[in-house]
């Protein structure tokens, strides 16, 4: 069975975190370098690649979309954002997610599965502040375009921070709305975050990810699309009526480097990151 390559994951994160100046919304050339790298890696995998562009205050931003089985009308969306918040390298947030996105795309192309849906791997721009929560987010632009075209969407899986792990007791926290004692207090697992209204989809992703998984997987379903549960691009698929989940290591509730200059490549665990990608890939190709 095909497995994620941790060396490729490392190379992807190394390139993205090495871009200078940092790939935030103000540094258009840096975002362009990141987008170019992502597009090239998708093309090397043999996928059809296109750009989706929009303009904010005179600057052009890009989503990079790589399609597997592009002729199939029904789509599964796999997404991750490539911009960072402010002046910091963003190794976990979210070079790790982009590395996972790229590796899942490579694995899909190499294994050539035949589900009854096509798969779009999408690298989003403008997830981070000051655009977070608004209609200029790349994922909002993309979700709206699917909605307007009435594209049937099987669901959306979002990678956001999948590389930081700890075996220290107390290293995993959760926001106050999550009941205490339900989840492990060691940050050595990956979490699927979804909405209660899409519980059947959430559960299916969870069960597929758990099958023969090399890493612990937890499922967190919430009633409302707000707070911690809505901290990434999946939120814009919820707002358009699509099923969606976030795959995350817990952001600030585990990783103390969140949105800081200390979010560097040396803080990540690539063995465990590879297992996250393996588990997610198992779901990606079997959700029909």
C-alpha cells in the first residue's frame, strides 16, 4: 500500500518556510513563489492544474486547484492555506497543511483510485488575518464558485496545522466549550473537527481515518460553526451548505508557537505528520 513520504513532506515545509519576506498578504511576490511551487508540484504529480484569481485593493491573489478525475461532475475538495499570519515562517501554520495537501495529491495520482467522484486539491490564499472570516478568503471565493455553478460536492477536508505533537501530559488543551475529560491530555493524536448537522459525514471520515492508522484519531463534533471549530477554510464550505471537516493538531491549544516566529520547521514531527497524511488519504479515496 502506498505511504506518505516524510522526506517530501520535509522538503515542502522547508521550501515554504524559507521564502523571504514571509508569505503574508502584504508580500505578493512571496505568495507568488509559494503558489508557483505548489502548482509545479501538482503538475509533477500528473494532475490538471488551474488558478482561481481575485483582486483585493489592487493586488491579485490566487488559489491553486489540482484536479484528479476532472471529468467527474461530483467533487471531493481537499484544501489547505499557504499564507501566514504576519511576519513568521508558519511551519505548522500552515506549511504542514500544504505539505499534507501536496503529498495526498501525489499519493492519489500514483495509486490511481476510481471513486465515483473527482478530487480537487486546493491551495488557498488569504486565510489569515486581516481577511479571516470575510468574503476575500480564498476558500470563500472557491466555495462560492462551486455553489454558483451548483457543483455537487461530496464534502470538504481541510488540513490546518498537522505537524506538532507532544507526549507530555497536559500538552493538549481544548477550548472551554469542549467538555473536560473526554479527550486525551497528551498532544500525540490528530483531531477531526466537524458540525453536528453533518455527523454522518464526520463519522465516515473518522472511521476511515482510524482504519489501520499509525496515529491516534479523535473526532470533535460541535453544534455551532464558531470559535475553535471554525478556525480555518472549512468554515466557508459550512456557510455554503457543504459538509466539511478540519484535520488539525489543535492550533494554539497544543502548539505554543502558534502565530509566532518560533513556528519553525525544527519543531515539527514528520514521522507523525506522515501518519496523519496516510490516515487522511485512506478517507480521501473511500468516501463514496
